[in-house]
């Protein structure tokens, strides 16, 4: 408890302070260059040289670029039309298109601002360059309304509160009241005991999630654009991972107070390193790797995809696979720890 009280907060501050970066750097961009001229290469170099953008994919057409945006492999598309170089040379103004992922309204606004500023500076440096004619489009959330981004994130956070905190006292409560020994002399297996402690909280999590989704629909007008079946499957996987982590805490704790306090200490890093408040790509590389073990990171990505974009299994295969892997790992560790404790 002394370590949790004095050491863990310092570690959290050192880690999470590095995640408090509101600027965007190295935003993954899909480039569609129909001009393929020296001027188009120059403006691309301007975007990359600013440090805000990184051309991670070169698309041959808009359909290919749109698939990359829908699958979250890029966060925006820059399209350079044919004739761009000629318009720059004639000082007649130059047109570029930017398509952003509007489900992240704050990031989309920043990307659009960087894009317009860099293009304006480039054209002003040309001989007689006119103000740029830019076209910016936010997909999935045209008006960049923040509720379409934060409400799914808040639902995910509340799901952690329901499952993580409640389940963290599930086993330790049996220790405190002395019934754990009585359970161990019955024919029940470790797997059955863990399932018995997990399934009721999963049912509670499903009910709470359904209520929150209905509230989001009624109050904020948010609807699920994707598959309900896929959404509820991912909800179950997320709950299973949370319950596995909570049971690990419950197994290693000696009383309910310690279990709850430990769960609360994990709550803040889970939220801060999820990508909900601060872009993960802005964080130092070691912290980015650390977020891979955060189930909230993957579930937030899944929620945005299914609710905001209508993404299917093929677009979300990476976060879903990561979510399933984490759930399996956490539940397995809980079972192993419990088995050792009872021995």
C-alpha cells in the first residue's frame, strides 16, 4: 500500500506528462498525385518538412485512398489535381483537396489548419502566388461535432468503471469473509470459479452498455452506422479483458480496500493512454508500445469505427485481434494466479 500511495503516482506523472501533447506530428497521409510534376513534389516536400504530416501511402486513385481512410491506416487524404503546376506558374491560384477523418473532430480541425497554412505559405513564396483555393472535407462527421468523438469514448470509460472496479473485489471479498476455503473443498474447478466470478459482471456490463447506448441515441442523436452484432461481440471481448485484469488485482490483494485502491490507480493511465484525449502518435515511442497493452485503446478505436464510420470486420481486424489477445492473456493470468494462491 505504501508503494501504491507514494511510488505509483510519481511513475504515472512521469509517463502521462509525456502524453499531454495537443499538437499533431507525423500525421499519416494518403497522397493522390494526379499532377506528378516538380511543383507537386515541392508542395509534398513542404507538407512533410513541416513535421506535421507523413506520407505513409501513395494511392493511385481516390477509391484506394478512401479505403485506407476507412480502415484507419491513414488519418487524411491529400489530392493534387492535374494541372496544379500550371496554375502555380500562371499565378492563377492552385487547388488542392484534403479529406480528413471527422470522427476525431479536434484532430481533423488541426489537420485542416496545418494544411491551409502550409499551402498558403508555399504559394506566397512563388512569383505572384495567389491565395490558395483549397477544399477540405471531413468524412463521417462533416460538421466536426465533438460529441460524435467523445460520447463513444465516455461509454468505454464507464464500461471500465462498471466492470473493472466491481470485479476487482470479487475474489478478495471471499477471502475477507472466509468463504474461499469452503469453495475450495467443493468439486468446483478453478476455471468454473473464474467463470462464476466473471459472467455476472459481464451481464451487468452488457446491461449498462445498452443503457448508455440508448441514452446516447436519445440525447445526442448518435446512431450505430455499422453492425450491431459486431459491436456487441466487441463489447463482450472488452468486458472479458477488463474482468480478467480486475480478477488479477483481486487475487493478489489481501482486502477490498487494497483491491479498490489498486484498481483506481490503473484507471487513470488506462484513460490517459487510450488516445481519447491525446493522440497516441504524439507520445514517445516507448509510451506508444506501452499503449498496446491498454484494452481501452483498441476498444475506443473499435467504437469509433463501428459507431462513427460503419466499419466492418475487415477494417477493424487489427484492434479486434488485439482486444481478443489481451482478454485471453488477462484471464489466463488470473486463473494461474488464483491456482497458485489456492495451492
